[in-house]
C-alpha cells in the first residue's frame, strides 16, 4: 500500500538565514492550500473548481467532464421533467391560440400580482434553507475546533511526564511500561475525538451502527459499541473479540464492514408509485397475515430480550456515547491526580463544545420547514408557471412564449428545488456539505500531526541560530543569551525590526556573519 508523504514546509530565501539542512525539522501538519499551488489535489474538497484550475490547460474531454459534473449540481438536473412539461404546456397554449378562434389567453395583470407574492415566499424559503446550511457548516467548524483543543490539551498537558500515576515508578522497567501505557492512553483518547466526528457523520445521515470501514476501527474498543448482537460484553477474552480482517478464520469473529460513503442507490420499489401500487393492489389477507406474524414475534420476546432490545435502541446515538467515554477518561485522570484545574476545565470545555454541536446538528436535522408552508410554495409556483403562457401570449409574445415560459419556470422552480436540497446539508447530494472531507482530510490528518509531535523543551528550539527575537538585523538567540540583562533591555528599548527591505533580501542571506 502506498502512502502519501507528509508535505514539507518550504522556506523562502527571505527567511532562510544561516540554515543548516541537517537540522531542518519537517512539520507534520499539512501545508496550507494555495490557489496558485497545484501540487495538492483538492478536487475531492469541492468538485466544481480546483485550486489553480485553468480551462485552457486541460484537454477537451476533461473540460467536458468537468462541466458535466458541474451541470449535475445545478437545479437543472432535478427539475428537467418540470421544464419539459411546462414547455409542452406553453406549446399547447400557443397552438390553440394560433390554430383556433378560441381566445385562449387573458391579460397579464396576474403576472404582477403573483410575481410579487411568489418572490416574497421564495425569498423566505431560500434564506431559511441557506441559514440551516450555514449553521450546519458552523457547527462542523466547532467540532473541528473542539477536536483540535482536545487533542492538543490531552497530548501535551495531561498525565504529567507521560505517566499514569502522579509519581512515576522508580524501577526502569516499570517506568518504561507506565510511560508506554500513558502514551497509548493519550493516543486513544485523541482518536476518540476523530471517532466522534466520524460517528456524527453517519448519525446525521441516518446510518445506524458502527460497522463502517472508517468508524469501526475508531470505536470498536468501546464496550457495547464494537460488539455484534449476541456477543459477550467487556469480560470477553481476546479471542472472542471481533476482527477487522476478512481473511482471519481463527477464533476471531468475522465482522462485515460497510463502506465509509454509502450513497443511496435508486430503486424503483422505493418510489411513491411502487409503494402506492403495493398498498392498493396487495391482497388484504396478505397484509393481515404479515401483521399477525409481526404481533406473534413480539409476543414471543420475554422481558429480558425486550430490555436488551430497548438498550440497543437507546445506544443508537453513537456520538453521545463517545463523549461519555471521553468524560470517563477525564474522570480517571482526575482520580489519578495527574491534571491541574485549568487543564481539566479546558478538557471539559472541549467535551461540552462537542455535545453542544451534537445538539445543534440534531436541531437542524429534525426541524424541517413546516410541510404546509413548503406545499403552499410549490402550489403557488405551479400556478404561476402554468398561468404564465396565457399572459405572455396576450402580450404578443407568439412563439417566444415557449422559451420564455421554460426560462421563467427554471428560475422559479430552481429556487424552490435548491432550497429543498440544502435544507438538509448532511446527505450525499452534490451540494451537501462534504462531511467525509472534514473527517478524513482535516480532523484526522491534524490529530495525527499533533500526536506525531513529541514534547520538546523550549530551550531545545528557541535558542537557535535561526531565531532572531529582536528582529532580523539583531543577533540571534544564541548570541543574545550570552549578553548581560542591561544590554538586552537596552536593545529591547530601541525596538526591533521584523521586516526586510526588498533591496536587502539577498544581503540578509549572503552576509549572516555581519548581522550577528
């Protein structure tokens, strides 16, 4: 399996003062995206336009594919049947007026009245839908912020010098074992923040359970989450735990994992027409037989099975349960007395921010626009579009009535369709929030970068020849450390210069000795 190398930090010639290549550290954090930098593939972040994408530098078939994908994200891909219908309807109106003596039209006064009312309702509908879209993105930003805070605080500020006890053991072997255990505990707790984000993604999409390729490795060790039904609980032995490997046929249980992205497939049996046909034409005896079978199956469950079933139903909120175990870890650190009060408060704040984001996202998901209001908007839109050809023909549009009606229908119905799509921004539609990108490319990579950074004493990296705390024209930190405090304060009183004149950039690099 090939792995993507960690991007290195590129230092410009302006800042590369007296640099030693052997001591140049590599930052584990991903480099920031630049609109002029095409070395990073950001097509998965938003497919419409890459950073630095130029239509003149791409092949024709790639350009066509690009615009085809962009067209699929517009309202045209969802309302084209409506456009065909209104085009045929307007054509019928024009033909009746041209081929018959029937006055199949009426004055255009109604266009003005309906247009004003429709504009107000569509404006409210689209603004309320986009507000939910924007609020959903804001809450995911809060999840990212809380995950970074949790990871940074746990990794650098908890458990003292990497120990599970307030006073590390004196025995070297026990001390090494205790340190390894503390590091593993911290790494696991940091990954639980990522587990919360991934669980939140599946939870918002209505994907129950934890058996997904991106979620199961993050939460399978949590009791009651990673165990399939019928398996033992926390007292199970190692050989009884489920295995991620599909080729392991030993004592491990085989666990089938679904894909991380489960885009719903179109099935005709799920359409309203198929459901209506089954409901109308299915024999009543068949329906009664199925209802009786379901009732008999429920009667066969004893109290214990009903209690277990209720517990399983109550455990469907996977993100909430992850925060419960994060709180358990924090409580354990408090009992061990390896945390101070400010650090404890910071960790509590991160957990509270995660649970607050969970509650807000649930509010967005479970509070749609009232059905009566939504239905009324569609009714008014249809009345406006169906009445439009009669009024346009009365204004001597003739055959221009047909394209004018289609364009107007595209605008009106497009707004209504867009509002309906972005009202729930957590699904798999092309304009929904890219939750997989948030979890995979932002949170996961940054948490791994934090945990890949060992604790280093500030004296190891502050007192370097590259550090010029008083300005680029002042001596470096190594030389300043040997000066007296009075001279140092005198230099501070004179101020520092942090910028480099354009004409002196090369001299700054070529004459480091004269600066020091």
